[in-house]
C-alpha cells in the first residue's frame, strides 16, 4: 500500500518520512544546527539553484522542519507546507505575501483578536484596506467585494463564537472573481476538516494548539496545493521576515501529531457531553457548539466537517460580572488564553483574546462581554462537568 493511501492516524505517524532514520532510530533525530556544510563550490551551486534538496541554513530549511511540513501537507491533502515560529507569523506572512498597496482583503466579522489587529492596523500602514462582513450572509459578502479585493480570509469554526462559514459557497463566490481564499483551520484541526478539499487556496494553523496538543510549543504552519506559492511564501516571506520554526519545536510537533486523531476523538466526546450539560443549565443564556442540533451552523458543520471539535462558547445570565465569577471559580479548568491542550482551559474573550475589539462594536463582531470560551480537555468528563457546575453556582 502506498503511503498516500493510508488513513489519517497512520499518516499522522508515518507521512513525509524518507527512508530509514539515521542509525535505524525509530524516531527522527532533531537536527539542531543553524548551518550546513558543503563539499565544494560546485555543491553550493547545485543547492542554491535548487538542483539539490540538500540544506544551506535552518532559516531556509532543515530536515526536522521539512519532515513536519511534509507531514502537515499530507494531513491537509496539500502539495506543500511552510512552518513558522508562531501562528501569527504564519497569518501575517500569508497576508503580506498575497496583498499589495491598493489591494483590499475581505474578512469575516468574527476573527481572532491578533488577526483582527493585523488586518485593521498593520496592513493599513502599507496601504492595504480591509472590509469586515458577516460571512454567514453571503449576499453581504458579495456586495463588499470589488476589483481591488485580492483575498478572502476567515476562520471556521470562528474564534470565539464557533460560527460556521459555508466554505464551498464562499469559494464559489471567490473563484468567479479570481480571489484567493485563506482559511484558518485551527479550531477544527486537519482531523475534522480539510478546507483544501473544498476548494480553498491556502489553509493555516496555529500549531501551538491541537497540532501540538500539550501546551509546550509555539508554532504555525501554512499548507497549499500550489507548490509555486509555497516556494514563494517560504523563501520570499518566511525566510526574509525570519519567522522560522526551531528544529526542536518541529520535533515536538511531530511527536504531538502522532496522537492527534486519538486526542481529537476524545476531545470531541468530552465536548459533546459538556455542551449538552451547559445547554440544560438554568443560568446559561446560549451555548455555541457546532455539535448541538439547535446551533445555527450545525447543518453546515455536519456537511463540511467529519466532527464538531472541542471548543465551546456560552453566555451566562448576570452579565460580565457573572462571567468573571465563573472563570475565577473553576478549579480543574485553568484560566488561560490558549486552547487545544490536554488540560481544560477557560477564558473571557472580551477581557483576553479579543480585548482589542472596540466595546461599542462587540455585537457587530459576534462577541459579548458575558461570553465564556472553553477548550475542553482530556480529563475525565465527569470531573470537567462537576468543576463547571460548581463554578456556575
């Protein structure tokens, strides 16, 4: 059987490897080196003209990083990938690689806080405009696109309200106008969703989250079927901006990938139970989880995802003060800005990950002050529910 024919769990362990590891080691070594040596100037010429796959300098390529990139490409059904030092390095480099002064990018109104800052403040310094609109209203999306729109960017599920965007329909709108589509797939992971298979041009992840799964790495990765674009992104942007992933972090991410499928299945099962508990609690105003049948985006999620993930948001009665009380009172669940770890994590988007949003525009951007976000971990689900129940009072 060819490696490309293997199922997800097998690919997560074996994809991208080229023959045996040195000294017949089971696990690949960490090539913890900044530079590589050459046999001769002729060797230099072959490598630097891309006639050889040998290495020059870890900022451009490294065997451990390349293995991670190849494995992520396989899991997302791409033809190439670029690893970055963080998710935001991946996001900002991708946007800069696709946009020029005078262009505009159309983004969904609900975005991760730092992405929102890059789009609304950083790109503006380079004369790149943006338009934010609710992508669940496709007519509104079509209306804001003009001849200067070069990129459509969104997350699905969205951070933090878990809104589901119909990927195929957005792609159809974009392709008719020759616009690139970029999707942040962090919340779903490649286990539950593969946007490239739905026509998306570029998919990216904060690898810090589910790819790692253990809260001990910061990293990002971008995948595409367009190998020419991947070469451009790697050598014209990642290398020149310098957002290179360390070989050790790449090795840790390879280790994390081995259990990605296993972890995602348990994360999701725990999340389903937690969501049902919250949905029946008397002080919860609204639960946002794609796996609930009463959730607005449930049917779309069911069609374009193979599972619903482990991120949940909910709004509590009693406003911001009650939301603060809830996250302050959990004992098992930790108060932190990240997600995708083995540990259950809670946060208040208004006060933490999305605090850069203007308060008077929260509703427009799909946020509320009394919204709590939970990254459901791998602890025993009865313990997670008991902890949340106690914190709700």
